[in-house]
């Protein structure tokens, strides 16, 4: 989609804005909004769990739309009075001004905020949605104006001086209508790619689970495994507990300080899944060989990895060393991996400790079938990885397109005054939001 430019431009004197249409203005926010700070009531039980929406930066993060009408915590009228926070009318912008700077929403109901947010109450005839789009693309600039040592914070005074491009009120509404429609289209495409990624994950799990529990021969005779979650397995397979298949061990406490003071070539694996679980590298190793490891504690409890060579594990990792050379760990990393979910203890801190892992029963085919299944699953994983990578790349490109489109519209690089939504799709009116 391409759009014309405005007939003539002028300098804005704001580097992040660039040139703007000649009849646009560059206006500090304090000329369009009354800027209100927030506060937190005391712990008195009479101040909390009331009917007043009380927004914090956390409430503004990860919203699916620019509109907000609820908060994780609410306060009472006495709580509002006790802390001196202002009640912001519907249509006000709410902007997080610390930890982080730049998250924002438009209040759909009366709200108040804590001290990590500022309320921007319109003082004239403006389109709040337009200003929300502008501030949404100005996060870097807002952060550049933040001050502080522990965390960056932008003051109400500095926020009030922040100048943005402002077209006529009719153009504000038109730009908002245009962006509502176009970003909704892009968001729908992103959602399709996200659904594809989830479907690929489900397909991956189903293919792996079937292969390592049922094998690759659909005509093979089956038998009851004696394990409820496992069901039937090929009649010639064994079903054995982990302790019979592997020597079990555990990692040790390895601190960030130890890693910093003893840098080397040998990886330290932890409970994380980013960067393949590598926490850092040190100059010694605790394990050597071909192992499976699993996460014993935390959000990733039960996740199984294959680790080879010389390495270390932290104390939140269990280790499994094969007792036989007739075990292909490419097969067992999946066979053990799909078996752990039913055995994780879910409480405040999910756990799968050694004693529980030892008792989990695993389907064990002959080595030749282990090799065949491992090859089949590996080939499928490669195809799935390619498709997932393409989907993630598509999402990234769409997100870039979305940001670029918003920036172009709110800084006047494209002229959408003549734009109308396609007759067969329509668009929701922006009026009533701000």
C-alpha cells in the first residue's frame, strides 16, 4: 500500500520527527493536556479492594488494545483521598514514566494511578487516540529524557515540555481512523502467524509422542504397557524405569561470581532454556561424556536436554548417564522428555526431583528402532524449525511494517486525508475513545 505525501513540508526542529506538513504544529504536551501524578495508598485494609481502578506500569504492559478499564488492584474512595492521587476522567491517557518509560493506554473509565504513571487529561478539543499513537512511536525519545541512577524516570515537568507533531483536529481523527483500520489488519496477520507457530508446536509434540511410544510401523502388534499415560506400546518393546536405564546424578551450586572469576571453555548449564541453557563458561568441568540432563526446579521443571563433551550443571539440574551402549540418546531425549509432564509437582515452585525421575517408566525399543525413530523425528524437527523460523520472520516484518506505518502517519510523511476504509470491511469509529 502506498500513500501520497503532503504538498509542502517544513522543519520540525525535532530530530525524531523530521520534516512535517507545512500547516502542522509542533506543540508541547502541556498545551494539550493537564499532567497529573499518581500515588499509592497506605496498607490500611480500608484503602484497598474498592471500586476505583488504580493503574500501575505493570497494568499497562502487554495490552491487546489501547483501551484500559481494569487493573490488577483497586482502591476505595478513602484510599484515593488518603494518598492525594487524582481521579482521571475517561479519555485520559495514562503513561508509565518509570520502570518502564513509555507504556500507555487510554482510560475507558475513570481511573487513578500509582507514582510510576502520569495521567494526561485533555484540556481542549483533541483526539486522544492520535496522541496515543504519537507517544507510542516516541518511546525512545521519552526514555532519552528520563533521569535517575536506580532507574530512569521522566518527570511531569519534562513530560509537559515534550513536543510532538499536531495536525488539525479533523486530521487527528482521520489519522486515528486510518491507523485503527490498518493496524487491525496487520495485527490479524500477526495473529495468524502466531496461530501457525502454536499449531506447529502441537504437531511437533504429537509426532514425537507417537513415534517414541508407538514406533514407526503401524502394523506392529501392540501390548498394554502397564502405564496409564503411556497406553499400548509395540509388543516387543520393553518398558523400564529410568533408574534401570541410567546412572542418576545432580549438578552443584555454581554462582555467577564463580563463573566471573574462573572463566574458561566448559559450559555451565542451568535451569534456563535461553541460549541452550548456558549460564556461562568456567575453566573446570564436572561431567564428561554423553548425558541427558533435566531441570529439577522452577518454571522449566521436567525439561530434558542432551549434553555431550565436558560440561557442568548447576544444582537445579539432574543428570542421566546411560548404563548401556545400546541406548541412542537422540531417541531417549524425546522419550524421557515426553514422559516427565505427568510427574512434575506443581506448587509454588514446580519440581521434578531425582527420586521421582527414577521411577518414571520409559518405552525402550531395540537399538535399530531407536536409530530409525531418532532419524525420523530429527528430520521432522528440521522441517518444523524451518516453518517456525519463516513464521517468526513474518511476524518480525509485520511488526516493523506496523511501527513504520504509525510513525509515517503521525509525523506526516504520508497523507491519509483522502483515505476511506474498504466498503466491504468497514472500521469501528474512533470517536468515543478520546
